[in-house]
């Protein structure tokens, strides 16, 4: 019954609506696994352009070929800027890649990963081969809980706390983990002296940085003395992504010092980050710098309580 | 990193270019199996709108939820019009569904299925659960060979010969199995007295019937005394499909006689075809009837030799 | 900056979600006009596979190359079955094609077209060239009003009343125009003796006929003595479509009588419909016939009031 | 006939295959103009996410909302690094945006734009409103010719020569304008002392920079003493883009000096580029830096003559 005996096009596609009017589609080799957890839908896809891709609730979380950009940028700047990071707490991070990068640091003695969705963690443990070693590392302590509740309940403090969470969308599951009061009362009280906090901070492109990046930045600078935003283009996200590092100790290392610490402290070699790359990544472009400078919005629980949107970004 | 914590759209799709400017896309549950044989690429997909779908070289071959329309229309009209069909020869049909329908006829003692692609047959045997019984039926003789070579080499004749092949595209693999000389010298000499030939005959919609349906009809009426074209809309094909039945014995049964024979001769009940349905299906609409009446093109090997296209339909 | 200096693919597409999991896409030449009326969004597109296409609220209404199938099937069966149709009332039909087909009947003296959306009517008047003559015909009376209110307010009766409306979706704009009480009290009282009612009746494919086709059929047979359902595959709709004709006078004409009346009564020649085509169209396939036979649901205002869905089909 | 009376999705899309397995799609407001010239197909689309978009041969050339990134990066770094740029020659640039940025420099007395496709230039002149002023500037000399032939035929030299051409794809229209011999014998002999050459240099993302960016870099450093590659993420391209500036005079300005010159020499304010942005843009990330360092391929006509591909990138 076939019409065309040869010369046909790729026919299976993964399609994501990056915005309402913008689509990003990858040809598929296969759909490796799908599952529905209590909190979200998960899929592991084998895509032609970006390799294996983890998709949660219809949004690409990380792709095999370039997840190293996201995870090196999230983990290494705070750990390298810390004089001697021994204990790290990850809020979220169930995929395991954040832990994997942390555990490459020789100094790290304990890494707590606190994710709310046990099934996502189990899914990633089973299927993400490159994180298997990290999941088995005896320095990793895996906790299934709400990250805020867990941090509050714990007595101990950490050298570095890492936010590897969904964006702060009002009404979304993670909004409370981006508010001024959370940073002020929970995060700060769980950081050791010289401790550093870092969070993924949403898209940071020339247009998209106004969605949440600038607000997270402005919220953090209400609370910490030193705040360093930086960004990198991640091909599979079709955008430039942002992270923000914050501390009450100065965050000032030259490219050369960073390179030296990487050599001394990290097992193996980074694929994305070195001193010059971080220096470029933390020099934001004019328009982004200007927005950050002039941002006045602060994430607070009160704001959330009263503005409350329907899955929309808070733009006050 | 997820942006939208809930309320997302289906993200994996099978997409087929029905024509250069027309696309038909099904949301996917999963890609069950893919394989590349010596002749073609095969995939078994689990689609949301049409269930499991067999795709060869980027073209949907049959879908779980409506393949019964195609296969009941291909098989039952010739077998029912024959007084007592005992032996049937299928050219192609590696999927197994054509054999399955044939073997529902109590009168059938032997069914030869001759497909050129062993790997497709093995693939379907393994994965198409609903045809498993047919593949195991002792009345089925499975041959891997070119159908023309096989028919020529065989001495025996058949009550019904069924063409379940790709469309007659010049330069395509099946062109020679639709020519006047093939019908005249090979098919006719392998039909028993009162024998009936039937072939799938490509799309038969109000526009698409001029592609190959009318030419197959005109070629067959050069060779056989009685030729009956009929058609049915198949949702997963996004078109009306055509079949043509031909014989040197009259092909005249009323809806009532067809219903009676179905009851007497076929195991179980048809899902698509009954007497009235066939009567409607064999009453073509005005435009299609007119084209068939006035068609002058005849498929010949000579035509093929000189016009020869690049995977395009022959339109002389 | 271009990467590929030649050999590229069509890049502008119209895409419709026929169902949640099924998409139908046409390559575009251009977007001719778009407008937002009080009630709906309209667009006139120039598509490659189907010519100019009228799209309302993201749903294809009619396409240049095959709208004749829909409109010939809607109009000619009731007008031909009527002994001498002089007056016709169209509920909806703002596109103008229904009026165009009606006005081809020599016997018609008056045709009322009652559409609620003045802007759609103006849009079609301006842009649908093939209906211009019809819009200027002195026998046409154009009324902007709700069809039910208009019919109730009028004293006069009609030989034929035609429902050219959106499907009866609960909560949709046209639900009330498909209920038993509307048929019983409004339609019947506005039909002359021997009057015939016809309505488009939604998709009528092997699967899709259960959505509304069978319910409209069952509702009509509660009210009229003679009810004739029929269907035809419309390529641009990617489905078989249905219409239902109803009257208290018998609706029995042979194919030959229909052909004769077409010749005598209609200006020009039909492109789709002739006697045999109607005979085939009104012989439904087995599964559809069975559903219609066994359908028990009746559209009533009460049903609507209590079940009320959100743009979903009523499946009780 | 409409099924869904409300709540539908965007239905017209522009779709580009960035690579064979990667698609980028924009919702469309309208297709403003389309034309076929002697050399290429052009379209001006009104897209929802990126405003008006110029598409040539199925590839997005520039989009209203972010073309300023590409054109500021192409033009200002060479003009600012030059002590006093009076004369500029643009190879290609028919869109007009490159000329527009050049003519913002007070020092510029003459700007030659040499594009081979008169119809593209006329199309852009007519439809790209934001470049109208530039097209009318008396300092602009517009020439329709092959840029190489034009440069060879001219006696005069220029302070800055700008390559605003399609990528160097073997067999493509612009390959010869990226070869070592062209740079050595044509470009160099048409540059004044202290002259600077700049060229767009294709995608420069973490993966895509190996396509042509690294080879253009390596070819230029065979010919010029000072070569500065830089890059920026352009949202509508779904990638990071690259440019390379080359000269026999040193190209060393601090961020502060650049900011000062911008203020003194350029009319109005840049939207993308300032000193810090250029400093970040010209600090490439680790992987890109390594590839550029180790690149050995040089574009030559000989290479082209013998390897010659079919619209594929040269990867030797």
C-alpha cells in the first residue's frame, strides 16, 4: 500500500512549545520510557539532535549532549569560590547530574540531595547511565522530602547550598523556594560561615531574562552582600540560561585562580567551564546588565499570595 | 528547570507527508520497534488516535483500529463471489492480515503468501499479535520470493489471486505486477476456471483516484471480461481507498446473496463489510465513475521503460 | 547568512487539530485575510493542497477545491425530493455557498439566509468570489439574527429548511438548534405541507459518526416520519461527513428519477452529486447503520441543561 | 460545520529545518510578501515571536526583534577599532541593515554596498521600513555585482571591508569569498593601511562552531597578523552566531576605550553592543577556543575544486 518506495523524511518528532508561539522539535529515534508520578509526567526520549533527553511535564529538562553545560555552571562556580567545600545540600536535583558534578570535588565529604519526587529519582537512577556512579557514591545522602521542610528540620549547616529547582512561577511547586524570606531565614541559617548559595535562575537571553532571572537576582541582592549572575547558551534549550551565586563573603577569583583550583580540586576535566569561560559567562550583555541593575521586583510570599497567577510568570 | 509545572500538550508525534503539501500527524504513545531490512525501513508505532501502526519507508501501512476495513475489502468480495474458493495466492501481504481474513473462509484449503521481504514478515509475525493465529494456521504456505517469479515457476492454479502490493509507481518495486502483460500472461494462466483476481488499487478519493486507481481499472478491463472497482474511506489513511476485482466469470451478487454467503462461509462476523456496504462501496461517485469510464492509459512494461519517473506517479 | 543555498522545503503551514491527538496540515501560499468578529475569529488562507480555505476559530469551514461536495450534499437532496420547492430558509450559511446551490434551482422564488454573524457574512461576500453572484441574486433575502428567534418571529412557512450550522456541542452556540423540541415546535410549524428539513450532521466516519451524527438522526426520527441519513468523504476535512434529511412525506426517489429531476430543475451540472452517488451516499456502511439503529440518545434542552460540558461532545 | 466553538490554538506556522533533525517554528500573523528572484526565493513574514522576518530560500535571514544583535556585532567592532573609518565596502548586505549601522558612524564618508541580487535589494528597500533612511543616505553607493568582481575592478581602497554573505558552503554561491587566496590577493589589496576586514562567520555554538567558524578563523590567521573571533546568542537563529575581525594592525581596545569611542563616534545608542558586551563576546568558551586553536583546515579554491560537495558543509 506504500506510495513512496524510497527517499522519505524523518517521521517521529518530539515537539516542545517554548512559548505559546514558538516551537522546538527534535527528530526521535525512540521513546525509551514514560511514567506518571504523583507529581509529574516523565519521559526519557532518544532524540537525533541531542541524544537522550529527560522530559518532565512536556518540558525538556536535560539532554545527553549538552547537560554538562547546565550542570558544570550550576555546581563548579560556587564550589570553586568556596575555600574548602566539604558539605553540600542540593534542593531538587533528582536527575543526579548535579550530584555527579559535586562529587567530582575531592574536598566534598557529604552531599545531601533532597528531591520531593521519589519516582523521578528512581527513574533517573535506573535510566541515566552516566549518573549511576554518583547515585552509588557513599558520600551521597538521598532524601525524599520538600526541600524547605527538610532544611528547616535539619540542625546542620552546609558549605554550599544549591537550588536545582523548577522556575519560580506563581502557583508553581517551587515558588516559595525563591522568596526573600526563604533566602533570609532558611538558606542563610543553614549556610556555614563563608557559605555560598547558588541557584539556577531561569532563561537569561536578551529577551527572556526579564521573566525570572532579573527578579531572582534582585531578591538575592536584598539578602546577600555579594551576588554574581552568569549565563550560557544551551543549544537544546534554544536559549541562554542563567545562574546566580550569592554569599556574604566576597566572590572574587581571577580566571587564572579558577583554572588553578579546577586542576587541584576537581577529578577529571570540565567540558564547558574554565576560568575564561566563567569570566565571559559572568560578564552579561548590556541589555541584561541594565535590566538587572534596574529591577525592583522582589519575590515574597506576600506577593505570591496576592498576585497569584495561573501558571503565568509573575511580572507584577 | 521546568517552566510549566502543569497543563502541557502532547509532545511526541508521528508525521507523514501524504503529499508534498499535506501532512497527517498522530500523537505517539511509544515507538515499539524499528528495523531496517534489505529492502525497506520498518517501524511499529503505538499511536494515540489509531493504535498500533505499521510504517514502512515513512508511509503508514496499516493501523490497528481500522486495518479491518482495508483487509475485509481486499479479501471478502473476491472470495464471496467465487462459488467455492479452496486455494488462494497472495502477492505480498507480509503483514499477515490478508491471510488472516482469507483463513476465516471455511472453504479455503490452502493459502500461499508470497512476500519478497523476509524481515518484514518476521517482524510482523513477532509483533502483530492479532495475526499470530493466521501465521500458525497449517493451511498457510509462506514463501519468500518475488511474486511474479514465484507465480511463473509454479505449475498449480488458484481460485483467487490477491494483489496486496505497493502502488504501481514507475521505477517502484511493484510496477511490473500491475501491467497488462503480467495480468494477461501470468495472472490469467494461474487462475482456475471461474477464478477471480483482486488487487488493492491505490487511493480512490474524489481527487486522488486519477493517480493510479483509474489506470489499474483500465488495464484490468483490457484483460478481463468483468471488472468491479470499489472503494471505502479509511480514516488512518486520510483518504478513500480503492480495490478492483476482475474475472472472466460474471461478478454479480445482490446484497442479500452476499449477506447469506458471509453467514455460511466465514467464521465470525465482519466488522466492516456486509451486503449493503459492498453495494455502496461498489457504486462509485459521479466524478470517479466518469474518470474510470474515460481512462485510456494502460500500464505496460513499455510505458514504464520509456516514461520512467523518479518516484513520481505516472501521468503520461 | 543563509546556510542552504538551494533545495529547501515548504515553510509556511496551516495546522488543525482534528482531535486532540490528530493533526492535519496544509502548506500555505499566503494568509489572505484575517478578522475577529463579535462571535468568532475568521481567516481566509490560500493553501497549496486545497486552494482558498475559510477558517473559523481554528477550524476549517470550507476549502475551494472540495466545498462543492458539502454544499451539493446539503442542498440538492432535499430540494430534489420536494415536488416543487419555491421557498427555502437557511439557518446559518453565511459563507454563501449554500445559497448559491439553492439558487441554481429554477423553481426557487425566495431564499432566506439567516446568519447571526454579520461580519462573517460581509467577509465572505467580499472575499469568496465564487459566491458573489449568489449574494446579488434578487431572490436572496439576507437576515442577521439568531435563526431560532427569526423562525419563531416569522409567520410564513417554507418548502425546505436547511440547517447549515456548527455541530450540537453542549455549551456551543448551536446546541438549541438540534433539540427535539426545536424540531417539533419551531421547524415543523414553519414547514409547508410536504416540506423537507435537512441539516448537516457532523462527521459520519466509521468511528466519528458516534459523536453527533447518530444522535441527530435519533432526535429527528422522534419528530419526523421519514428520515434519510447520508454521507460523503470530504478530503479537506480528513473525514467522511454526514447530512440528514427529514419529512413527514415519503422521501423515495430512484437514482434515475433523481438524475431526471437534476436535469430538469437545476442550472448547470453538479460536480459531485448524481442519482447513483446519492444512492451510494445514503447506503451507510454496516457499523454506522448499526449505531444509528441502536442509538437512544435524544438531544433535548433538558439534557443540555444538566450535562453541560466545556466544549466537549455530549456522550451522556 | 465548526467543531470547537472557542479556545483553539494558533494555526499558521513558519517552520525551518535548522538541521535535518531539528525544527524551529514560529506562529504567523501573516505572509506579507513573497517573490522569486533570478537567484533565490524571498519571503517577508510577520511572525508572532520575532516580528517581521526576512526568509531567503527557506532560511531565516533576519528578524525584526533581534537583527540588531547581528548587525551591531558585524559593523561596530571593526569600525570602532579603526582610528578613523571614512570608507567602507560591504560584500552582500542587500537587506540594508549593515549599511544602516555603518552610516551611524559620523566619520564615514562613503559606504559601498555590493550585492549580486538586485531584486532582493529592491524587495528590502520597499518593505524593510527601518532601513529606508539608510537606503536614501547620499553616502551610500549601491552596486549590483558579484562582490569579488567588483572589488577586483575597483582601483580605490577602503578603511573597512565587511563580508555580509552566505556561509562558505562548497558549491554554494559565496565559497570563493572565504578562501585564503581571496583574502590574500583581493581583500588585502583593497584595504588601506590600518584597514580592517570583518566577516560574519556562521554559527559559533558549542557544537556548531566546527561547521565553518573555526575554518574561517584558521583561514584568516594565515593571512592577517591580528584575528579576533567573537560570538553572540541570537534568539531567532536558535544558536550562537560568530564574526571574525582581522587586520595587520593590532586590534586591542579595552572595554572603556570602546565605550568612549561609541559615545564619540556613533549616532544614537547601541541596543546590544557596549564595551563589556564585546569583551564577553570575544572571550570564547573553552571548547570553542580549543577547536579554533587546533583547527588545521584552510579554505582554498583548490580544496573547493576537488572536494566539492552538494550543499554540504566542508569538513574535509
